[in-house]
C-alpha cells in the first residue's frame, strides 16, 4: 500500500524543482537544464555499486 503525498509531505519532484530554481538564480542556467542534470546524476549514482 503506497500512501499518496498529502499537502504536508514534500515530493522528490518538489525537492528537485526547489534545488534547480535556487541554483538557476545563482548561476543563470535554466531551471530545466539543472533539473535534467540532477536527475542524470541521480541515475548515475544508482548505477555505481559499493565495494565489498
């Protein structure tokens, strides 16, 4: 059973948008480009395995 986010819960999409918009203001790069880069970096991080 998966709970739907309520108004008090923050979604990953909201976090990405918040980080991207803050960074865009500081750097002058578009929010969309920064969001794409964040998602790309997240996907790459998941692909890396830990040493055992």
